[in-house]
C-alpha cells in the first residue's frame, strides 16, 4: 500500500464569484464523495438549484462538525509527552 500524500487529493480551486463557486462544486463532484453523494441525492429528490446547494452546504457543515468533534476527542485522549530535562 502506498503512503498517503496530501498532494494526491484533488484540491479546491480559489473562487471569487458565486458562479465560480457553483462551477467548482460541480467539478469537485467527481473527486469528493460528500459533494457527489449530496448532489446525487438532491438530484434524485428533484431539488431545484437553490435547494440542492443548500442541501450540499448542510451536509458539508454536518461533516465539518463531526470531524471537529473527532479532532477534539482525539486531542482529549492524547497523553501529553513528559518534559525532558537534560543535565550537562
């Protein structure tokens, strides 16, 4: 198994307008499972354009909150490293 590298993950492009952001979401549909699953579900449910992006934003927010909660949990159970004193 090869080692994971952040460069292997498709990066989101910088956007300056709402239209660029919409285009970027659609591009990331091919690379991001959460974007793909959200937009596919919204399409299946027959959401209009505004509702499908609200649905996507909601799912991204939920995912972000879950990830943040996991990070806080991991930080809470990590044992602090003891301070080492070196005498010379």
